[in-house]
C-alpha cells in the first residue's frame, strides 16, 4: 500500500493513502527513518506494518509538485501586489 507521511508527532507516524484514508503507526514499527512528505510502500499484517520501503522517486515527484504549487501561488500574489 502506498502512503504519504503526513506528520510525525510524539513517535507516531501519521500517513495517508491515495484514497485519503488515514493510518498511524509507532515510528519504531516502520523499521526505517521517515520524514514528513515521504512516500512509502507499506505492507500490513493485522493492521501493523511488517515492511516499509521508502519510495525515493515518488517522494521527489511529490515534493516537486508541492514546490510548483507554492511557486504558482507566490507568482499569483506578486501580480496582485
């Protein structure tokens, strides 16, 4: 299952899948270091992660899309001012 890390608070990783369903896991259960906005492939058994893989290309693509949106917003507000 592909998820995006939404946030990490007090050792709990909150993720969102492509259908916007929210999951939360103890950070230690993922077995890999993660940061906000990382895209992961997670395999669950009984609702717990048994494997998590960092998807570098998907993460970079998502970050680039976010940068582009922010730049368009900056440009839009500069034109107004």
